[in-house]
């Protein structure tokens, strides 16, 4: 793992960048925005890692997030909720229990409410994959929702919510700096590498 980002702030707040771009006017604003877009697929993410890089982040409420390689998240905390959006990649989330606001992770058109638990979410080509590592989480897509217990996970996407299944030891190997593939299609292995 690379050094922790726990005490750092996001590289650049997208709202600050846009306000600055509007203030600069015309050509300078276009150059600034184009330069930022050239930096990666999620240039306005609150937190992001590059390929081969991982990071650990402590959010303003004390929640912990671990970002896998090539991962981006947005954080949106308000008076009534804590919402995070997984824009790409894979991340593990442990909400701060002292904060009673709902903690919800949105990914691939669905949502995961962590409650008092911890979970990982990963974007996939046709949806998302969820792994619950502590207590329970509620997972929803469209009008369907289900509760997933600790040690179980599920996928969702075009085919809807899949049934929860027991997690394998390899499902979160990235948190230990390892990649493990068992009976995976070559395209998924190549994408991960």
C-alpha cells in the first residue's frame, strides 16, 4: 500500500474548480477544464487512485474508506445523510458509528446502505458487486432490495439483484495487495491487471 491519505484533503474540489473556471472566463477556463479532463476518467472525483495505486482515507465524519487501484468516489454529506458514489473501481467502506445519519453507497444504478456494518463495492461491466464484511447491509436496485449478512455478497445489474452467496477468501484480496482469480473469464483478468 502507498502512504495513507487519511490526513489529506481531496486533490481538488470540483465545485471550487468550476467556480474558478467561471471567474477566469473564456479561453483560460476552457484550458483549465480541458487540462483537468486529461488527467483521467473521473477528474472531478473527491478521492481517486491511479492504476497500481491504493489509498486509505478517513472522511470528515470519521468513516474509513480503502480505495483499490484505479478507483474514484464522490462524497456528499448533508445534514440528513452520508452519501458516497462509487464512480469506478472498487472500495471498502466502514462508516463511523458515532454519526447516526444514514450511510449509503451508490454504484451502477443501485445502492448499499451500510447500517452498522462494513462493506466493499466494485463496479463491473454490467453492474456492481457487493461484499459485506461486518454485520449487515441493505442492497437495492430499482424496486427490489435485500439484506445481506456478514460474510456474504451479491452482484446486481441488468439481470436485477442476484441471490446472496458466501464470500470466498479471495473476494477482498486486493486489500492485502494481492490479485486472486479462480475460474474468471480472461477479459476480467486482463481488465484487473
